[in-house]
C-alpha cells in the first residue's frame, strides 16, 4: 500500500484555481508522477475526510526560462483537479 501524503505534494494556489474553488467547488493539487485518478481520489478522501466526485489529471510541460544568455527550464508538474461533492469543503488557509 502507499501513504496518501506521498501522493499529494501540495495545493496549487493561483487566481484561476481560486476562481474554480469558489465557483465549481474544484481544488487543484500537485501530485506525484505516476499516480492515477483512483490513487488521488483515495488520498484526498483519506487526508481531508471529504467526498470526491471527480478527478482530472494534467501533465504540464516545463516552460523555457531565460536570464540573459542563460537558458533553463522550469520543473514539469502533474496536476490533479478534484471536484468535491456539494456541501464538502477543504480549508487550505486555516492555521490548524
């Protein structure tokens, strides 16, 4: 078996994800590479004690970054967009 905390790396907080959180009850997380939708669903339900309706996963390619004559790449990210059931909520900003 696996540890649910190894699957979920961190929440992704941007303007777009905050808008999805308010309007559609969807929360975006960065997840470990190689995980599938079932593992993400089980991990979210185990960690936050909520009911997950749907999980979408996207592999985001690294972006090219330039600083003067130096060229590099940002890290590749695997994102999971999790839709929660109505009335369910995950508070990412609490101090607890």
